[in-house]
C-alpha cells in the first residue's frame, strides 16, 4: 500500500470516530486550489494532495477518491 493510500485509509478511520465533519463547499475548495494548498479533515493546512502531520490526507484527496469510487459522477473540484 502506498503512503498516500495508507493515509487515505487512516482518514476514513478518523471519520468513523470523529463526528460533525463535512467536506468544504465547492467555492472553498476552489479558493484553496488557487493557493495550491488545502485543509485536512482535522483542520491542518497541507499541500493540495498532501498529508498532515497527524497522518490524514487533504480534503482534495478525499473528494478525488470519492469521485473515482463513484465513477466520476460526483461533483467536486478537481484542480490539475
């Protein structure tokens, strides 16, 4: 398993024990993409497709994974 895949799995495990989270809206994701950075679900500021010091991936990675799992049918920001 790649380090990013392991961090994505850790993020999904984090979701299971941390309630009250919700993905950022499309406008927020677009603003972050312009900066080349993003928040992780635990609110760490990381590179757009990075991992925080706590082992969680950015929201962009989470949303990209959901789009891939859904066969590309889900809305979301997928910056280059």
